């Protein structure tokens, strides 16, 4: 099928690719992205201006349980992975690394970064945290070594139940945000900033970091963007 509009950004292929292809470079990018993701989470937490929906839930659970933020992210990641079973999703190297590396990185970063007491520090922490999160997301997704547990939940609902990506993502994010807020997680202007900025930021960075399987792309036609 001919696509009248072929945007390099929209049509990026992000499906998993075998680790046998450029393993060192892709693993390095994956782990760098996950470490930066954990750091970005810590920056947003220390800003105290609001978190993304999943981190609102993580913070609420951490405060209620007394466990560290990183431990809660790992436990939540494993719980979400169990939801993959009825959706018939298959984890990859990146999926497992996502659970472990981010949990360790965010706890280390929180131990090193103090709370911001002045708004002059809180605002830059939030803005830089959101920007860094966009870059980190592009890095680990662009390595094409398997989606994170939460991303896989969204794509699994899309594939198995026929829901559009928009509906799947919105339903998950709203449910998680409401649950986290009820548990005492921080919702604020940073939550809104994250919701508005993370998609465009990740989309901007992806073309620079995504792994391209040149051999496969040379023999396959460029996919048309989905209507969803």
C-alpha cells in the first residue's frame, strides 16, 4: 500500500530485534537509557511538583508500605508482567532489565539528590527531569530489546482486546493516576507537564537513537502509520 505521507518520525520501526545484531552497542544504549530514566524519576520526585501517573502510584505505595521507591517500582513491574500472561505478551531482555535497573538507579539517585527547598530549584529539577525522561525513554525503546512491563501492558491490550492504543494508554494512565492519588502520591503541575511533553520529547529523540535493521528494511516496504 502506498502511503501519501511518509514521515520518518512516525514510521520508525520499534518492534524487538534479535540481540545477535550489534549486541554491545544496543545493550549499552539500553542500560544507559534505563539508568537515565531512574535518574529522571528521582529529579521529579525531589522537585515535589508532581509525578507521572505510574510514579504517583509508586510513591503512594512506598509511603503506605515503608519500602523504598525503587523496591516498589520493581514489585509493581513484576505484578504488571504477570498481567502479560493472559495477554500472551513475551518479555525480552529489555523487559527484565527495565524492572531491575530502573529500581536500582532511582534508589541510588534519591540517596544522592537532596530535596529541593526553594522553588528556584524545584522548577529546574522538574523541567530537566521531564526532558531527561524523554531522552531516556527514546534510548531504551530505541534499543529494540523488548518493551518495559507497563508499555507491554498497553500494547497487549491493544493486540488482544482490539482497543486502540489511545484507549488502552488512557485507561491505564487514568486508573493508575487515580489509585496513586488516593494512596497519597504527589499530583501537581509536573504531572500535567509530563503528560503534555513526554510524547513529543520521546518522538523527537527517537530518530537519533533507534536501532535500524538495515538488512530487513532494505527488503520490506515502509509501513503506513496506524489510524489509531
